C-alpha cells in the first residue's frame, strides 16, 4: 500500500501560519493512518480467524457465493492467496520518516529535521519564543512610556493655555 499526499495552498500564507497549517496537516495525517493501520489489522485478524475456523467445504461454498464470475486457473492462485493472507508487517518509524522525506513528484515536501539526542531543535524553538516574548514585552513598555509622555505634554499645554488666559484677564 503506497499513499502519497500533497499540501497545496490557494494563496501563499504567512510563514507562521504556513508552519502551523503544515504541522497540523502532517500530524492529522499521521493520526489518520495510525487509525487506518489498526483498523486494517483488526479486519485482517478477524478475517484470518474466520477463514481458519471454516471447514474446506464451507470455504469453497462461501468463495463461490462471493464471486460473480468463475475465473480460470484457480489452482495457480493458491500461493498468491497465502501471500495475501500472511501477517502484515508494519514498517518502523525510521522507515516511514525516511519515505516521507523522499516522496517523489510532490510539489510540497515535508522537512523533517534530523532529531538529535539532546533535543536541540526543541531547545532552539523555546529560546526563539523566549526572545520574541521579551521583545514584545519591551515594545509594550516603550509604548506605555510614549503614551505617558504624550499625555504629560497635553496636560502641560492645557496648563500653559489656562495661565495665559488668566494673565490676559489680569491685564
């Protein structure tokens, strides 16, 4: 079973939005295919249990009712049937990651960084978020200072205007 996926955008999104969409897209696909794999495994095990429980006459009668037309050379397909009914081997996570990295013919490919044992990628993301948070807090503080200076400037001009009005009344 080979599955190819592709993520296409109608419009080019911003970098942060694009990474958020891609992360959710890939995690959703991984969840879906894990679920699909478990369901196929369940179906296969129930089918194998059912086939092994039946007697040879029941197998023949059941197969003849399922098929719509009789096929020639049924005796040649027996090894193939055993191959199909053999247990499914699932690839390891490394094999799946390698296959996902090297999908041929896709316009959007998923970049999976190589994982290091120290978790370097996770640390760099957390440091980046810390720096961005610090910059945002600094900008908020600077905006508050600017607002305060403008407010004080307005207050000073109103006070000076009021004093000039009093001086004119005295003269």
